[in-house]
C-alpha cells in the first residue's frame, strides 16, 4: 500500500516514513491525494450519489452474508457461504458479565486516595454512548462522577445542548477543556495526510484516532492531578478493545502511536504535544472502564433510555456521530482512501450481538446523513481540499454521474 500526500504546513522537502509501507512527501504547497494500488481487487468499489442534499454511498464489492464487512476490509476472507472470517472467529465475540464491571470498580477504588472528591472521570462528548455511560456510572454503579469534555472546536450545537440537559438531570459536575484552534485544526489536517496502520484504520479515521488520543492524554493527566482513580468511557463492544477495562499503560501506548507520526510531520505540533506526552504528576488512574460492554446494547434501547435524561438526537451531525461536525469529512476521506466505512467494524459487531439488524447497519453506511455543503464548509475551515473533490478517477461524482 502506497499513498503519497503533499501538503504545505510542514518543513519543505521533508520525507518521512509513517505507519506501514507508506511515504509522506511535503514538497508542494497544496493538499493532494494520489492513490496507488490499494487492494487492486476492490479499487473503484464505491459510488457516491447525492439525494436531497445528502450523500448516499454504494459499495460495489462483496459484503459478508452475516454482518456487513466488505471485501476491502483488512485481513478478511469469506467461506463458501459468504460469511466473513471475522464472524467465524470466536475471539471477535465480546460478551461481558455485569459482575465484571462491578469488580473492576471495586478494585480501582480499593487503593484510591480516601480524600478524593470523585471516584471517576467520565470522558464525555455529549454523544449518545458517552451520555449513556455517564448515566450508568452515576445511577447504576453509584459513583461520584466528574464529567470531562475535550472541546475540539467542532462540537455540534445539538451536542452542547444535550450536555447541559444530561448533566443537570444527573447532577454531575463538568469540566470543559478546549485546546486552541491553532492546535486542533492542524491536527486534523495533518492526520488526513498521514497513512496510519491497520490497527487504527480498522476502527476509526486517522483524524478521530488522533483526537481520541488527545482525549485520553488530557483525561489521564487531569485524573492524575486530581487523584481520580478511574476513567469511564462510552465505547461499545467492537469499538475499542475486547476487554471492558483497559489499563493506563495501554492508553498511553495508543496516545504515543498516534502522536508519533503527528509530531514527526510538524515541528509546531511537536512543540504543542510535548507536554501531553509528559509523565503525569500524582497517582495514575488504573485505566479506562467501558460499562456499556456489559449491557445488552442496542441503539433503540439506548435512545429510549437517554430520552429519560433529556438527551435528543442532534440534527447537525452525520449518521454515525451524535456530537462532532468534522466527522463527516473524515468519514468520506477514509472511505475514498480505504474503500470501507470507518464504522463498519463496530456496526458489524453490533449485528453479531443482535444489537442491530443487518438492514439497519447497511442503512447507516449507505445513507450516511452527510450534507455536501457541510463537508465543503469544514474542509475550508481546516484548509484542506473537500473529500468530495478527491474522488479517485472512475468512481463517479456525488451526483452519480460516471
């Protein structure tokens, strides 16, 4: 796999090796994406169509007969019945006993500072899953919760309104941390030009992975400084790891894996992110607990539960995000680069668990809820070419013309 990316915000003439089998060139003063032989058998395997100012994505490739993983997904194969290797792998099944969550909480609190003000720091985006995790931590687990939000500058208006309603209903304190826009915009821009390894691209876009690393790094440092022994996340089965409790050492590895190519690509980001990589002062949290791993997760049940605490589905985000407006641009960039939707692994896992029907999952990756005008606006704000302008030759434009 070889992808060349040229953009003009790093040192001229710099050539770097990033991830697996890729090169980064920064000689020209513009952003361009040149595709070269990524999975020849699935090249030109997607089509875009615009219907009523929304994009629809069509996948002209084999999809698993059970879940929805496509032939373009890394390390995939199909049996004679058309069922993919991920469905046939028992290790891909994530089923967690609720008692495991309670035991993890007890273990984390057992050695915690008795003078602490909070039991956990909940990583809270205002989206549906982090809102549900917040409610579970507060009402089911009975924890003293401090909500922590990293404001990336692109939180939707609907998400901000949901934060206020949910926090008031649950009576939870809240810290909103906002890095400067001069840090976050280059982070997304550079992430779109890097080629991350498959352990990132299977589960998320490069931009989302980089932003999540910012959330993890800042959450770890804040919790350490305030003697909070545990982080709470809103990840669902198939979204992060197979274990509901992720140790702090693993989180630090995730942060370093994403920050390394970013700091190598930009001396400015290297200076800005240095402090984020420094060893936190105080006791490090034991790790990140995802309580939703132990629930019989389904989107229908989640939305019904969230309605009880004032959460309303935003109208200013795409089909796979309920909090971030930059997500649509990143999703389209990922699909065009890798020929599969960055949420397809998570959605496929939900299909296997019975939390989502195959038809519902297909609808999410087809009717993506992305408005071309919104993508163009966010791209202009980041200073990159719109993903709608980077369609590989032969795939067709957003109007469906070939």
